[in-house]
C-alpha cells in the first residue's frame, strides 16, 4: 500500500504503479536521501517538534539502513515503493515503528526530492572536477614533453601559421579550465537548502531551515518555498556545463581523429586506446575518440531535454519533474567517463614531430611574416599583403617555398627587402618571432605554461 493511500478506495494497477515510479533512478541518491532525512530528524528533535527519543531512534534507524545497504539486507520493493523517499520511510517505519512514522513531519517529498537532487548534483560536480583535473594534468604534461615541436596552425583547416604543439595543447587546457569554472558555478547553485519548503508553502511547525543547511554543509537556504520546490535550474547549469565540456572534447577528438589518419600522420594512438577491424587486418581505428565525439550528441540532448521538460511547468511541483534526474545523471557520468578516456588516450599518444614540422613549412606559412617585414620598413600593410601575395603566386608556379627565394627575387618585388630577411623564414624563426603575450614563441608559451600550472594547482585544491 502506498504511503498516500488514505484517501483512496482503489489503487493503481501494477503497470500504472511501475509507470509512475522513479525507484530505479533514485537508487543513485540513497545516500543523499539518508543524509537529508538525518538532518531533518535532528532538527525536528532539537526544535522540540518530535521527542529527543524519537529523533534518536530515527537517526539510529537511518544509520542501520545505511549499513544494511552494504551488507545487502537493504531491500526496496518495487511493488510498493514509488520512489526512494517512500522506500526508506517504509523500511525505517517497519524497523523502528512509530518513531519512523514521525520523520515526515513538516516535510514533503517535494522539498525532499529537491534536496536529494541538489546533493546528487553536487556529488556529480565533484566527480567531474576530478576528471577535468586529471585531463588538465595530461594536457600540461604533453605541452611540457613536446615543448619544441612545431606544427601547422590552421584557419579554415588550411595551413595558416606555424605554432608550437604545446601552444595547441594549452589552448585545450584553457577551454577545460573554463569548464571547471562552469561546473563550480553549477555546484554553487546546487548547494542551497530547499528543505523546509514542505509541499510548496512552508510549514506551521517551528522548523529551523538554517540548522538543516548547516548540518548538511550547505552554505545557504532558498528564500522562497515555491521556488525551492519548483526550481531545477541548478541541473540546467550542470547540464549546460557538461554539454560545453563535451563540445570541447568533441573538437579535440576531431583533431585526434584527423591527426591519426594516413594523410596527416601527426600522431600515433596507443594500441591500448585503438581498435581493429573484423575484416581488414591492417586497420587501427580511433574508436574511442569517435565514441566521445558521438556521446557529445547525447549530452547536448540531455540539456535540451531538460529545457523542454521545464519550459511549460506552472509553479510549484509537477510530476513531470521526476524526469529531470536521468538526463543529469547521464550527462554528468558520460562527461566524467569521456574526460578520463581522453586523459588515458592522450597520455600515451606518440607525437610524430618531424612530420608535424615538415607539414608546418608547407603552404607558405611565413607569408604574414614577409608582409610584416615590409610593413615594419614603412610599406602600408595592405600594400605589403599584395606584394607578398604576388610572391606566393610566383613561388607556387615555380614549385618552391618562400624560404627558397633569393634576395634578387625578393628585391625584384620590393627594394625594401634586405639580406636580413634571409634565414628568418624557416618555421622555427616564424614561431619564435611571435613573442606577444599569449603568442606561440617558446618564451610566450613558457610563460603561459606557468599560468596553466598555477591554475592546475588551484583546481587541485578543489578536488582534494
Ligand atoms: N519521485 C518524485 C520525483 O522524483 C518525488 C516527489 C513526488 N511528489 C509528489 N507530489 N508526487 O519527483
């Protein structure tokens, strides 16, 4: 019999009961439910709303349920337990009697599920922090291990200007650092106490909501009871942060997949993070990177699903909201797993430095530098652009690179050219010339690396 069966003369069919249940998903927040109930019971006892003996019995009962989960004697019953809140209250009351039936005083499942979901979101954020931190560490190691490797930098996937491989890796570092901040914001939004809102309007019992918040380590209390039970924005924040992080992973995966093709051959994937083909014996496929790229769609779907779920809901609680948890769990666990997969894979890639450097020299990637040379000698940049464009065209026709031009060739294009241009057009000189803050010269990248390491240390303080 359901805990709300009093006003009913008949019960839902087994099928309807199963359809309305959230028990399976709720198994992910048992600990949160037990902790929330314990804080509520302690407060009820301290406020004299229930007797100290009843409060004590409830606390011991909840503790025993916690232990019974580990020894396998905790048994939910899908035939009667609609959700984890009802299951725990039923088991508690069966075990300790009347005191258990007093636990729900001044509380509703509406504020209870809001609290549990918030604490679950905070735990998911914590897991993501760890995984992000792990990946960030790998990106920094790659930037350090390959600090003198030059690769082509691209725009429109066409060779643009040479960059350091470290610089490229650190670009991802900063993307994931922003993800870390977004997860932190979601965590901050989640860790507020909705309990005490009861069904929607608050309660006539002399409860102390701050006490419950303090007990649970939550820094604040939601000031409006209607908002407390009807808000799922903290899940939107979490899922948005997950979707953006997955989008970042997906971009990285796309590069990994391209770089490991025969055409690029910039990197080789470790055997441990590659798969073969059932028919083509020679194949070594980047399945894991493809799968992470693919899972991005799912996580974006989770975010959109929640936005659509919430968009038409009147205040306050609506059963629709029961659907909010699965997407959040899926988004967060998918992201955590994907971050760890990428960390594992990237830690063991082989960087084919010579191939990258040779590619960086292709495609006239020093052209901007030649134009800058002329501009620094007084030619308006737009004019210099035109002169160098013509030089490139000429080189292309002759099948040579800009660095192969003689001083005579150059002087024929502009008498501003002098012999100091020679020897500055190789990819390394071009890279080293970019000394601006955040640029790709080894000095700038070394400075950037210092900032990144500071940032990693800050992240560490949150994951510990
Ligand atoms: N299982 C429900 C959920 O996940 C708990 C809240 C139920 N409240 C209600 N009034 N039916 O949303």
